[in-house]
C-alpha cells in the first residue's frame, strides 16, 4: 500500500494519505532548538536537549489519535462545524477531507481542504533561532462569504525536565502560570530558581480575539484534542493557568469573501515578553517567512549538494540525494535522544553511535563531522577508555570515570564498553583524508577527566587501554559489553567482534604511525596485531564460520553446534572488514551468511533466536524471538554485510542486501515496514516473528549512519584519500552507467561511470578533464581543477 511519494525536484516526501500505519515524522531545527512533527502535526519541541529542555509536551506511547502537537482548528461560525488543519486530531471522514503533508529538509507543510475551505500550515524553525514558526494560510474556495474562527493550540510543559513534567506533578503543577498580553500568551515556570524560564506563544499578522492559557480551559475538563470545548463553542474561554497545566491557545476570527485568503504567523519559543513582542512585530512583514524558508532550503540543499547521484535506481537516488543524508545529519545532531521512540531518557551523545553518525556526514560536511569528532575525543578518559555517554553539557577535564557511582548517577551507565574507543580509528583516518589535514593528529584535546594529549596520543592510549584487557584466549575482554548492548560478557568474557575491531584499529594506527614517522609505535602496533591475528585464527574460526564470543565459563557463543544462535552475522562481516579473514575464509563465511541468515528483508543478526536464558550473558533473550538484538534484521549490522560484500567485489549481492533494507524499497508496501519509507529504522522483525518484515525505531538509529558509509564508500566506491579521491564502484552488474557529483577539498567533480561489460567491480580507465589514467581508480588532487569532468570506465 502506498501513502505518498518522493518529490525529488523539491527534495520533499509527500504524504497523500494521512492515515499512515504509524505517525510519519520530520525533524525541524538544530541542536539549539529541536522539533519533531508528524504528518498529522503531532510532536514536540525542545531546547538544547530532549531530556532537559522540553518545551512542548508529548505523551509517548499515547494512541496516535490522542497525541499532543501543534494543532490549528477551524470552526465555522454559521454551521458550527469544526475541523483541524491537519487531519488529526479532529479526524474528519476522509471522504470529504483531503490533505497532503510535505515533509522537507527542516520544514513541513500540511495543506488541507474541507467544506470549501483550504488551509495550509508551514512549520519550521528559522535558521540559527530558538523559536518555531507556524505560518498559517486559510482560503475561501466557496461561492459565499465564510465566517471562521481559527484556534491555535500548543501544550507547554510545566517543567523543562521531561521526568519532572510527566511524573512529579505534586511539584511541577505548582510552579507554572500563564499571562496574556497583546496577541501573546506568556508562561513562566519554576519561580525565581536557576531553572526558571519564560515561554511565549503569539500570533502576528492577525488580532487575537480570545485566548486560553490553561489546558483544561481550552480543551474542557473532559475534553480532548479532538473535541476541544473552546472550538466546539466557537470561542476561547480566556482562562489562565495557575496550579494546573499550561497551554498556549489563541483565537483569531476571519471573514473571507469567495477566493479571499488570509494568513497569520504563530510563534512559539522560550524568551521574555520583550522578545515575544519584537518577534510579533518582525513577522508582520509579509516577506519574512518566505525569505526564511528560502534560506532554510538553501542551507540544507547546499549541504546535500556535496554528494548527489544519478543511478538507474530512482529510490536509491531519492534516499542518497535527500532523505538518507538528511537523516544522517539529524542523527549527528540528536544522537538517540529525541524521537517518538526515544523519550529523552539519554541526555547526551552515545559514544559509538555518535562516531558512526559523524562518519556518515564526513563526505557532506566534514567540518561538522570534525567538531563532533573533537567532542568525542574529549569524551575519552585519560586511561584510554571512553565515556559510554558524552552528556550534552559535557565539560572535558571535569567528568567522572565511567565506573564511578557519580557517573552512573548522572547517566545510568556504570562501566566502560570495550568497543567505544575503537570506532575512533576509522573516523580519524576518514577525517584526515577528507580534510587533507594530517596535522589533525597533532591537535591537543583534553581528556574527559584530567590532562590532555594529541589526537595521535589519544588513539595510542585507546589501544593501550584495550591491550591491557586481553583475556585467556588473548582476545579482547568486553569489560561491560561490545557493540551489542545485550551481550553482557563482563570483565572476563571475550568478544570476537571487538577483537576484529581492535585488529583494524591496530592496522590503522600503523598507517598513522608510518605517516608521521613514529617507527617505534609502528613496530609496537605491528607485533600486537600479529598476536591478535593468530589468536583470532586459532580460537575463533570453526566449521567455516567465525564464532561471536567466549564467555568467562568458556561457553562459545556463535558456534555452529549451538542449539540457539548458531551463526552470527557480525563476526563474519567483520572478519572480512578487518582483513583477518583470508580470501578463502572470506568467501566461505559470506556464503554461509547468504545461505543461513539472508532473508528477503535483509540479513538476520543471528539465527535461531534465543528462547531460553541458558547463559547469564545472553540478555537479548528478554526480547521476543526475531526482535531487536534477539535475531532481528538489525539494520546497522546490515551495513557491514553490504560493505564486506563490496570488499569481495560482489556487487550484485551487496545490492541485494542494500535494496532489501532500503526503506524506499517499501514505499509501495508500507503496510509491511509501517515506519516512514523515507528514513531508516533500527530493526525489522525477523523470520521467527509473526510480524516478519515490520520495522521499528525510526530516524535516530545507527542504521542510517552505517549504511550510508557502506553505500558511499562500498557500492559507489567513492573514498577520500590523502592526496586525491578513490573511485572504485562495486555495483549491480545490470547498471550500465551512473553519475555522481562530489565536492572534495573545495573542488567539484562531475563523475560519470560507464559499465559497458556489465561487471560488478573493476576500473580500467579514468579520464580526468581529458587526461587518461589507465588501470587506476585514483583521481589525484594535484590534477584537479575547480570544476572537473571525470569519465570512469569499468571493466
Ligand atoms: C542500539 C544502540 C547501539 C548498539 C546497538 C546494538 O542501536 O544505540 O549503541 O550498538 O543498539 O546493541
């Protein structure tokens, strides 16, 4: 079933049916002011952090028809009929209510028609500002004059801490009150304490004739979002909040002649009365909204322009050119802190997640990626370990150690995880190659607790920390866990996956040591890599597959003879990615993945799922079979099978894995995934689930980040190098040609790839601005002009 389409020219996803299987959302704003909005205008806003800066309240897990949001209601003063400018919350019959939602890059526009009245609401956060705009237009398409009342409603939190607002009512209800003055409501919360703040909700370009600052005043004591008493009665009740729930609701009356249109601008934010008045004045100027929207589009579109593709697959193009890339930015901004699934429990950047996120935007905005990288390096502890969560208000040099009670109290995490620092190696290398700044290695960055060191030393410290934690089989000890949060291997269990990562880390470190002539370090890392290699080969390859882990009691996880979870995806893919698997082993293990784990919706994380709690380490057994870390199609891991297949030159197979997990592939069968077809979800239920194929965990997920890397560097094969660009595609053989526009070090390359012999991998010739390079897939920087035409022949 189809609920919408990709409008590539406008870089929008257009939802043509509002009764989507789940609320399909978009992200507005920036790290200063974030906002989530669904296709039916539900959602919430937050300043700085979803956990500590909630402005608009949200009720996670409420029924979809009963979610708070940014609602605008219209009531007809004659007929007394009323509806909302988005299909929900009033939910008129779709037989006579038409609506379209256009999600764009940091804006959403919802246009609706009902009873010959057309409305459109554009929602956005102006660039670099900490407030949001709801630009509302209403047009009379009737042949007679229509007298309408417009009501805008926003439900403000009483306390900006999510937990206080939702749970501590005996406190939060007594600290917030509202006032009304000149077209705007002001709310004050938290008295004169440090946490105290003013919020405003006002209307510009129109005169408010009524208001309510109390939620019950607007909705009615037993009212709801679909039956607000003020709207039913055709008039706000002029209530204010004192010891209850605040809201901002404003009423504007409009009388429209046939074909007449009226507009008004609602503004919501945090700030003083003075600021609110200034803004209301500012938006009286008709051009402001149009200019701001233009700037917003320019800002985002220019970021996306850094990498654009035209391939024979239009869904692939829509995703890479707009939505997948935009999702990667959203992930980099908000990590895993605010969505309809993440209810702000975490107040910061998950270490490994954020490294993956920043890597995914390296080719689009390496400056932003570099800033995040520096933040994460400052989240490394002076002993070489890393903070599992780098809080949004992180102050390097002052943070507690991850295994301290204070850190646990602040973040909920109580120990190091063995893999966090390991993600840095590829990220640092990627940043150096993208930016051309080898000197980044010399940048001095503080540790999270005390002291400072160069980036190079940070990396060395990370290796030292981990090499001091090798177990009985000379493999990396998990400490708490590795990439898989549910595999609690503890202080003695050894992780094979993380050992592959450590091996790759040592390899990258050797490359860097060589680059800056640190010969002793090079030899040191080489010898450790050698030992690790032999442990991995000696203890971990059995019966044509790599095992996943060895517990402290010597149970082998992921052995082919196990009753449950007898083949795991990650150790197979990472044996190839790390370079540990021999060419023969690599073919063998990926072939096994193809036979046992590959499904029509992607590869399973392992098979069969756990149904018993035989080992204490197996925390994922808590999940239903085929769900989350218990044998689902966990899409972040899908990235690595795509990458591994491209490393072996299997373009068709890599494409198969990619295509079966690309959300856009499900655009015409949305009943299956149910989540947005324009963004990645965290996982898809596996074959053991009765709902095999259903997706969960939209937007904020490592799936988008890691798959982006595998697509750009693996399938399209475009990778920055120290002094040039490598283009080594690994594509489905049916592709005859495709093209890429790539920005690289202030230069633009128009790359056209021809595949006359229908191969999956292999470049025979590169022609750069007329100059031929035979048997090379490297485009040297020194030969690049500002604008470059590149012809690449595969064969
Ligand atoms: C979630 C977490 C990520 C973890 C993965 C597997 O995606 O955000 O950090 O690696 O689950 O457990």
